[in-house]
């Protein structure tokens, strides 16, 4: 019998107790992994959306965290196009609307010009594309259409006004599937933002050339004092909603983690208390403290690894379920980045190790007689 | 040896020529900050190959004495010499216990998640054997205690008598110089008690094992060559048996 097999056998031959511990740790870890994973997926999805559109720089109003009106004037459009190396400019207005009657509270409504490349590129799976001549019409993302049960030809209320569904599109990004597109003029009218856009998507001739991209960004920012031109990935990380989602996820996962850690600590302390006699026996027959500690720590490590695996599997399940609920599937993707799993594993191992360090030390430090007299 | 204030006469055995394996001198052990005197001025010699029973009422200090002799505990006063060396000078009592002492307890104290053969190997982790040698030795030891047919049983799957025999095999794992047993048959019926006592006899006779056994049972004490009686933390009698009632020895 090897030393390693002692804790393994101890865990395998106390199935129920081990299973309960693994379950407790797994649940805590699943919460951490899925929450962090969802928030990061949110950000990644944003970035991917811009990458797919071939957007190299996003132009928007800078800094104004507290400024109510964060829009820009469409008059910037020709000035942007005039910059050398700029291939295309697409100004759009973005709005967030709710349809409480369908449990939808964060629908991204995109106002795009009739000739927007974004419109021409849309993958229409039912009905037709939105045309520049359309009036009071819109296209729905696939998931949104499903969630509100709307078909081509139906009327959908936007700001209390009926809009006709002319088409349904599908996109690889969850936000877009959960959103809707209307013509820019319509959205400007609805939101009293005539001649305004949220920002411009700029594509450039040589996006691979970092120096060139930086030069164009500088030139754009020189156009007007409050302008900001950023790479989509940088911008997304700056978006307040993404920041808020990330912060919320981290706070929630910190709480989940603390609860998980306390659960783990509790389990380890209990398991050491429960086995004070066994520890006393080991010490009485001559096992030194360090060997007893190694045994307890090894057992804790095995438990945490199993808990981490269980948690990872559960996290995948939770995320899959969350991303398929009507309430959330508009903006939650179903994949978790591998890095999040790695983080989860590291956390589980650290919690397991340090959570059992004290009980292990306590148990091993008891005098053997003291330990044998207990219980 | 003298115990001032002890009313009862102490009958001393004649000293054998061999030096004592264990010599305890004026041991004192108190508990609860000196409120309870569990052991008071106890001196005792045990010689190699001797079979000693310790008797006395509950609370008379038997376990306290045995724990001191087995280096599970340190005395407040006095000294214990094992093979001539003072235990108080021993740097590492853990390794002393692992190598020189075999303990047998009333409640066996087997690890419930390990099989018989695995339990017997536990003390060997403090020794030089590799895993294969450990398993081989454990098998041999279990054969000595007549449990070769129960190698892979968990303690729960063994009778109490069998459990105690596994514990005895475990106590022998590192070839100790001495076996210390605290009421080893206290949880056993008479059949199982006899089996354990036969085993002790065999170890004593065939391997010249030194045995110190605490017991409440006269049957157990009758097997020993010598009985030390404790009362209120003092030795009040130390009796050498003139004949052994054990038929197998006559
Ligand atoms: N850890 C302790 N703390 C306080 N008092 C103790 C402790 N251990 C033993 N005692 C006391 O010391 C005295 C001797 O105890 P000991 O366990 O040696 O008796 P014993 O002869 O083995 O009794 P028993 O036959 O019941 O096992 C008793 O009065 C007991 O209550
Ligand atoms: Mg006792």
C-alpha cells in the first residue's frame, strides 16, 4: 500500500460523506465559474460582433461618463470619410428598450442607415431585408422573435408605435439575436435625437498595420475635442454596461466563493474533528505530525480536485440553461472561456488546501492521549 | 524501591540478572493543574521477556502509568529509562514509539476505511520497508494472529475478536521491543478473550516478547508472570506468580 492510497481509500470507502463534500464545493465553484464565465462571455460576444462586421475603430463621444447625451452628430460622417486610409464609415444609433409583457428588459435596438453595410450583411432567415424606403418596419433577431412569438408580417410595439416585422435575421452573436434593427431615421425620431448617432464604425484599408491604425485614430480625435476612436476590444472593456456586468459577476462570485470556502472549511474541520481518534491512533503508533498533516492535506486536495471537476461540469450545465431561458438568452452566451475553468480550479485547490491547513495542523498537534480520549 | 506512606507491604520479585528493558523511577503525573494526582511516586522495573499484568480499580492510574511507559505522555516528575536511555532525553518520542513500542487498545482503534492488511501496514510507514515488503510483512503478521483468511476485510466486516487480533498484528509491525496493552480484552467475550490471551502467551513464549497488560480480569492476570497492583496512583503490590495456571506452559 502506498501513502497516496490511504487518503484515496478513505474517500472512496466513505462515499456518502465524500460525495456531499464534493457536492458542496462543486456548487460553490459552479456558481463562481458560471458567473465569471457569463460576464466574460458577454464582453467577448461584444468584441466578436465588431470583429465580424469588419469594424476596426469605433468613434464615440469621449469621457462623458455622467453626460446625459452621449451622441454625436451625423455631420461627422463626411469628415471621417475624408481621412486618408479610411475605407468605410457606418454611423448608427443604439438604444435599449424593454418589452415587459414578454419578460424582455434589455433589448438592444439598432438604428441603421438604409444603406448600411451592416444591413446588407445581415443573414435574413425569414422574410426580407429592411429597405431604405421602408416605413415603420423592423427586423427582429431570431431569439427575440422566438421570445415574443412574433412572425414576419406581425406588428410589434416600439415606443408605443406599431412596427411591422419585415424579416428575421440570425447572427452568431447573442446580443444581435436578442435585438432588433430599425432604420436610423425612425429611431432618431422615436428618441428625439434627430441628426444624432451613438457612434461610427470605421473600417480602414490596412487594419493590420498598427502604426496606421494609431495615426487614423489620432486624426479622428483631432477632428473635435470630445471624440474618441478606439479598437473595438478596448472600447468594449470600457463600456459601462460591460463593466457593471463584470463587477456584478465578480461580487457575486466573491460571495459564492466565500460561501464555498466556508463550506469547505467547515467540511474539513468536521472531518478532522470526527476523526480525532484516528489521528490519535496514528500519532500513538508513532506517525510523526508532518505525516499526519500530509495525510489530511492530501485528502483535502483530492476532495478539491473532485469538487472542481464537479463544479466545472455543473457550470457548463448552468450556463447552458441560463442561455436558453427567454429572460436571459438575449445576452448570455452558452460558452465559458477555458481560462475561467483554470481560475476555478486554482481557486478550488487553494481553498481546499488552506481550508484544511488549520484543521490538519490542529489535529496533528493534539497529544495522542488527548486525541484518543475524545468522543 | 520504597514508597513512603504506603501501608501495604510490597512483595518484590527476585531480581533477574538481565538488565531491565524498562526502568521507571519515582513517576508522578497530575492532571487539571495539579488538582488530580493520577500517579504518585511510582517506580517499576520490567525485564526483557517479562509478562506483567497491571491491575487496580478504575481511576487508580493504570492507563496513566502505561501511557508514560509507552512514551505517549511525559511525567511531571521522575524518569523512565528504556534500555538504559532516559526518555526525557529522547529528541523524537514519535519515532521511539514507532520503532520500540507496540500498543494494543481496548477499542482496537483500527482505521475503519482500511482493510486488515492495510491497517497492519500503517506503522511501517515510519520504517524502511518499500510497499511490496510492507504488504508481505503485513501478510506474515496476520498469519501469526491466524487471520490469513481475512486480509482484505474492513474492520466492520470482522468480529470484535478478529479486530483485536488485527490490532495486535499492527502493534507488531515494526518488531517492537515491548507490547503495551490497555485492557485488550475489555471489549471481548470469553471465547475471544481466550484467543487473544493465547496469542499473548505465544508471543511471550515463542518470541520472548515483553508484555505489559492492564486488566480488570483475574483470568488475564493469571496468565502473566507478575501482577502489579495500583491504588490511588501508587503501587501497593507487586506479585510474582509461583506457578502458571496456563496448561500449555506446564
Ligand atoms: N486527561 C485527564 N485529565 C484529568 N484527569 C485525568 C485525565 N486522565 C486521567 N485522569 C484522572 O486520573 C486518574 C487516573 O486515571 P487513569 O485513566 O489512569 O485510570 P485507570 O486506572 O486507567 O482507570 P480505568 O480502569 O477506568 O481505565 C483518574 O482519577 C482520572 O479521572
Ligand atoms: Mg484506563
